[in-house]
């Protein structure tokens, strides 16, 4: 797959002392890159959705943790360890639903103790650990890029020339290190001359579909039509959709999937109209410690995201109550297949991934 954009959504500076992200809150009007240098800046970048998308959040957390530790002014491994664990704990609570965040931070912790256990007497343990953490974080990003590329290649096998795809939220370049998950096969199809047509749901209340997915796809010259979320049923009924591709923030062991709120509605509609419904994401999004969707914590976002003119939402009367869950859970029985870097699986087949 050729590179789609000249930049990645998350970058670690060459000296590993700055984390550079593309501020997704000001897209598509402006492309603004933020240079983050503290754990607090990273925490709020994640919490306020300046960087979003499960894989991108995981990569941001890993690179950000490495950057913070690399900048730490400590003089012993004991001090470094305290700084590491405190920073990890702080970043770990930035968002609760996407498992990639916890997965990446736990992997960084394993690397920390692995390196610490091999330190030789008299060595500069602080610098050795710092360098190892930077290397591990860069590896996490590189692996994410490769996983997205393979997800794209596997998902492309499901497409035919002229295919019409409905997608929800943003699971593209902006939501990952590069290429995307649900959008990656579309980019390959475009490069292969398939001329795919995409219907992008606007994805209220934060409008990730209209602000981000439409932005990405039009830059890649993909034929893109924006629809309101409530229009999905009539678009399917009129025979305008061949397949639904969505990303994921957490996949439970039984194949239930947490993704942007509104995803389950699309799955129900797709089932009704006989349209294949695929979830695309890396295996790092599968949480085998989570038995089912019932065990997934659903993040509830602030009411201001839907209560005022935030991202062009209408003003509402005083006294109205708000409920703003960021995600919902799609039951496994509504999912045709889960596309990963290791292949395409039915939800009931996920345990096979242990054997690959």
C-alpha cells in the first residue's frame, strides 16, 4: 500500500523529547500540529479528543510515556521507576473503553522490568532504561503501521470493483499510526482502480464522520457521500450499500465489539437488509480477559458535547437532561466477520488467534 498522507497523526521527535500530534479538533478547517512535552498535555490531548481512535491512542500513550521518562531528571533507577509508574498510572485513566491504551502501557511496563532485570553492576541503568523505552515505543508504532497495512490487504479481499461501502465514525489514517483500519481497504481499492464509493455517517455528536472521515477520503480522491446518522436505513433500503466497514475500540473474547456509539444501530439495520457487516481492527484491540460486551466499561462524555454549539450542534433549552455515551456494544451475532492483520475471522473463531 502506498502512503496516503505525507505525515502521521502521531510522531515522536528524533531526540524523543517531544510528541507531535495532529490536532483533530480543528480539522478539517485547519491542520495544526501540537508539540507535547508533559504527561498532563498528553492526558488532555487524549481526553479532549485532540488525538483519538483506539490504535492512535495506544501509540500516543506508548510514545508519550517514553517521551516523559526520557525527559525525567532523575539520578537513580529507583527514582526512574517511581516516575515511570506514576506517569503510566496517570495516562492509563485518560480514557476507559479503548483497550489499546492499557495494552500499550502494559507492554511498556513489561519492557521496563525486562531491561531492569538485565542491568549489570556499574552500568548507567537510568539511560539504558530510557533508551529501551524509546525503542519499544517506536516499535509499537512501527508494528501498528504494519498491522494496518495487513488489515487493509485482508479487507481488500472482500471488495469488488465499484463497491459501495457504508462506514461510521473515523477508522482511517487519523485513528491509527498510518493507513487506518476500516478505511485501509478503501485506500487500496482506490489505488487499484476499483473506484469505491463510500457513504460516511456524520457520527454525532463529535462529527468524526463529517469532519475526519470525509476529510481523509476526499483528500485521497475517494468518491464520498456524507449522510446524517439517521439516514442509514433508507440508504440501505434503497440498495445503495454493498457492505458495512467499521473500526473497533475493544473486542471481547466472545466477539462482542465496542465502537463509536451508533455502530450497533448500523449492525441491526445491516442484518435486517441482508448486508454484510465487518469490523476491522488489530489483534491488540481484542481483550481476551473481557468475557463479553457486558463487561466493557462505556465511557460517558461531557454534556457540553451535545448541549450547545460545540461542533455545530444546535442550542438546546435549559432544563434538558443529557446522556452522552461515547460507545455502544454490537453483539457478536450481528457481525459477519472481524478483519485483523492475521486474517478474517467469525466472532466465534477469535480463539484461533492464540494459535497463530
